[in-house]
């Protein structure tokens, strides 16, 4: 803007001087001499002087303008390099105009190596280069700040780092729409988050394994009794074909039961989580089957009313969340030594979403802390019993992975003519993500 107004100003002066020279120079010559030959000579000279003066004038003006331009570029570079966050300036031609020092330091790439979006995306994003380029292309038409999200970047020495990018339009530079992108290095944060997810999953796995072990006791003892029975009867010569068939059937049935409990949860132990179609009813049945025995032992009754419908989401994540919620109820029942113990599960759906409500009759959560239960490391339990990440992770899984919502409140209700109170968790999930 500044450059173009100075250019206009200079052109105007040039135009006026030329005009004066054109209109009045001949009159001036006639004042000096009336000799036509001298006048012709002087007119020739005049033309030459005009050309020389114009050239000198244009030379100095261009120099002045480029100096101004370089000065402003220098200033911009200084500002860029003083920024603590990695920053990049690029235009709609896919040219990267500038990156700052911290950008070079953290990625290991020198400006020359990544002076185009093409080179940068290919080097930093590898397989995802196309996807990132598409996002970048969509930025030029936006005239606001954009939270572009978190990206994994490959540095020059093959280190993976995570950057959270924000972009904003930087006006028109040299006739091209230009964008400024600043990044926040969230590598450590992401690592920590990953560790927490892992830690929380391990806790849920521990819970599942403990329950599987509990479930296995019965069939294992059946197998062992049947096989020692056959051996003893054989030794005493009283083994009949009927006994063999009956015992083998029993062993087979028990073995199938063992394999089913493992099959149901095999997916949960796999590291990669995939979106899948599943029935919320099945997920509950699986969980209640697996923890049911142990919860029976704790005298916890599940009372459920579950609609039969399918959703497309992360089944494993839902298992993890439900186990966290059930385990919390179990802990409070034990802590408060509650006699009659109920967990009510209510699942319904409408056109767009599924609603899962889980409430217990353990007395509820004190109003002083109810707003804090989803915070990381918030726990009212002894260090050995709780880390306080169960509900934090549950909220992360529900909101970030499953694109749903989770809230908690206290509820008072009647069951079998008796008054109860307890925590009520409501989860809403989209039917498809
Ligand atoms: N059903 C409930 N009734 C009463 N209080 C609850 C209930 N569920 C959770 N809370 C409270 O919320 C706190 C946070 O729960 P959260 O699951 O996040 O952590 P934690 O159970 O203490 O530890 P962790 O799950 O990591 O082992 C609990 O310490 C407890 O005080
Ligand atoms: Mg917990």
C-alpha cells in the first residue's frame, strides 16, 4: 500500500516535469536564440538531456523503492525471528516466503530446502502430504484466524514432532494472497496424553483380566473335576462309555465358555482401535457378563433397560468408559459400605443419537467436587486406590474420539418403593461418526 502510493507520487512528479518541459522548453529556446540551426542543435541536446535526466531520475527512484522494500522485508524478518513460536509465511502460488529461526531449529530444515509448500509437505508430512496440501489450499479463501489443528511432522533427522497450527491471512503481497501460520510445539503434551490413555486402558484391562480370571474359576474347576473323575474311575475299572461321553461334553462346554469370555474381549486388548458398527446392547451384555460375576460377589445388581439398535463408533472406547464408570460405583459402594447396591443402565436412541444413562444408589457426589471429577488427576481416593484419570480419560474418549458428550449430576429416585440417591452419568453419542 505504502509502496504503491509512493510510486504514484513519483510518477506524478515525473509527469508534471515532462509536461512543463514539453510545453515551455521551446519558448525558452526562442528566448535564447532565433537562429534556426542553433535552435535545431539545442533541441537535439534538449532531447538528450531529457533522456539522461529521466534515466537518472528513474534509477534513483527505483533504488529508493527497492531500498524501502528491502528495509520492510528486513524489519519483517527481524519480527519473525524474534517470535518464540515456529512461524511461516506462504502465498497462494505455493511459495514459502519466510520461515523463522526457531522453525529451522526445530525442524532441522534450512529455508532453501523448504521454500515451497510442495517441498515442505513432502518432507514433513510424507504420506499425508496431499491431505495437508488440501487443507492449506482451503485457507486462502478464509479471511479469519483458523485453528488448523494438530499435525505430526517429520524433522530432518526423522524425529516425529507434533505441532498445533493457527493460520491467519497476511494480506496481498506482490499481488498474491498470503498466509501466516504459527505453530505451538505440543509434542510433550501429546506424549503425556498418549501415556494417560495407555495408563487408563491398562487399568480397564486389569479390571477385565481380573474378571476373566474370576469367570474362569468355575469352568476350570469343572474341567479339572471331570478329568480327574475319568482317571480315577478308569483306575478302579468303573469307567463306562456314558461317563466318558458325559464328562467330555462337560469339558467341551466349559472350554467353549472359556474361549468365549476371551473372544468377547480379545479386540479390547489389540492396540489399534477401529471404528465399527456395533449394538450398544451387545457391548453392555459383554461387560455385564464379564464383570457380572465379580459384581455379584460385591452384591451389585445391574438393572438395565437397553434398546436394540446399532451405532458406528469405537466399541473399545465405549467399553473402557463403561468399565471406568462401573468401577467407580463399585468403589463408592465399598467405601460407604452400602447394603443394597444397584446400578441402573438405561439406553435409548432417537433419529440422530444414542443416550446412555448410568446411575447408582451410592449416595452421589458432593456438590463441592462434582465440577472437578472430569479433571485429570482429581481423586478422593487414597493414592494406592485411585489416580484420578478414570473420568478424565472417559471424557476425552467420549468427546474427542467418539464425538459425543458426557455429563454427571446427582439424582434422587424411587426403586421398589424405596428412596435412593446416587450419581447419574449421561452419555450421548452420534449414531454414526
Ligand atoms: N459414582 C460415583 N459416586 C460418587 N463419587 C464418584 C462416582 N464416580 C466418581 N466419583 C468421584 O469422582 C472422582 C474421580 O473419579 P475418577 O474415576 O476420575 O478417578 P478415581 O476413581 O478416583 O481414580 P482412577 O479411576 O484413576 O483409579 C472419584 O475419586 C470420586 O470421588
Ligand atoms: Mg475411577
